[in-house]
C-alpha cells in the first residue's frame, strides 16, 4: 500500500478536527511484513493501465538518489573517552542475525539504519526476564501496559523519515528508549517525550548508561509536541492517535517529514511531508500500535456550523 495525496495544511487541520476520540488497546504487532520483491495488485495494474492509455510499455522507475553519507556514530556517544558500555559487546551475533534475517531480508535497505540497529544493544532496553527474546521478530512488554516496538517497525519508521546527517528529530512515545537510542546512534539531535513518567525516567537512565548524550527527554503528553525546540526536520509518533495532532504538523520545518500510525481498530502508518503550500500524504503500511493517550483521546471541539437561514414565508 502506498497512496499519495496532497492536501493543504488548512485541509489537514479541518480533517483533524472532524474525527472522534481514539479507540482502545493493542500491542504493536505489524500485520504482515511485505516480502522483498512483493508487489500488490494496484501496483501491478497501474503500469498496465498506463501502458494501455499511453500506448507504451512501462518504463523502469528512475534510480533513487544515493543515501546521504554515514554520520560518525561515535560522535553521538560519550566524548569523554570512557570505554563503551559492556552491553555493546553482548549478544552481538543475535543482533547481527536480527538485522540480516528480519530487516535486510525484507525492505530495509538504508545502510545507516541497518548499521544503527546492529550497533544498539536492544537487550539493554527490556526487562531482565525478557532479554533472551530481545532480538526476536515481535514487540515485547516493558511494563506499565506498554511495549518496545518490533525491530522491523523501528527500522521501517527510521528509514521512512529519510533522515539527513545531524538533523533535529522529535519522537512522541519514548517507551523503553530504544528507538531514541537508534536515532541517537545515527548522530541526530533527538528530542523525545513519554507520557508515563516512570518509563521516561527508565529510558533516560538506559540511554545515559550507554553514553548517548544527544537525546533530550521530557515526561508529559506529546500531543502538543515540543514547541520551544521546533522546527523539526522529522517527527515520529510511536503510539496511535486517530487524527494527526495539528501541533506536530505546525512544528515541522519546510520539507519536514512526520511518520505516525493513524487509526484505532484499523491503523495505518502514514508519512506526511510539508512542502511550501502543501502536505503530501503517503500511506505506508498496515500496523497495530498502542493508542496515543492524553489529549489525543479527549473529545475534540467541533467547528461551529452556521444555522441554516430560515426559509422565507411563501
Ligand atoms: C509502542 S510504545 C513506544 C515504543 C518506543 N518507541 C520504544 O522504542 O520502546 C508507545 C509509547 O507511547 C507512549 N505514549 C502514548 N501516548 C502518549 C502521549 N500522548 N505522549 C507521549 N507518549 C505517549 C506510551 O506510554 C508508550 O510508552
């Protein structure tokens, strides 16, 4: 699934106003990861229709531009000369297998993303009893009814943000802190907000122990973003609202990308890109995330509609 539509920021805000409060539940479990090379029916039909309409055979798509140069991962970690935390040297083979079997074997092709997931010790972000499962192909509970996302989803969302070196990124839904660490490993300037204070504190500690210094944490509701640090080149939301939080769109810089799961029972990962006068919207993937709580769940004010004028008496 990959549909593109363009709407103006005003239309996006109007659409956001129309929807109702969020539904309930659900652990993050991706529906079915697309297998490399798999093409869905509309993708197969479109070139055929075009070739019939235009009377020519479909052209191969132009090569995508090369990814930007690799940031220096060490620049993002402790510059104090301290030796790396022992967790970096643990479970290396499991991490490598995860990257090879679950990410590269599907559609994660950005070498920077693959390198970051191979480097960050995911087992450091799960509870001690879950560490043996840390590199498996599914999400895991992290307590307080929350989850650490499936490795593939972390990689997919990171890649979907099309990050450039040193950009400023906002994450809503810190959870375990693993996704924030992956972004930090890429040498980005990371801001992350978590609504459950205990999780925010635990994540801050986990990232700090590993030496990541380029992450700023905040405990609170991320619905209104982090205005003092805006604009952001990219924003990701790792809990599902049923509408696009308007403040997040506002806090995107020109050319900025927002990736978020949208919906309650049926959810879809969506990318919004802010261009001069337009928001370009793309549907990426069916997903299942925990709901975004806080203000996202409150009934939203409906725009006041003018009363229809009373008909003139005949
Ligand atoms: C699927 S988990 C995130 C996984 C996380 N990115 C990681 O790497 O472990 C979703 C998180 O979003 C948080 N969350 C839900 N609503 C939120 C909100 N309004 N503001 C900030 N965080 C929120 C939840 O408490 C939960 O920790």
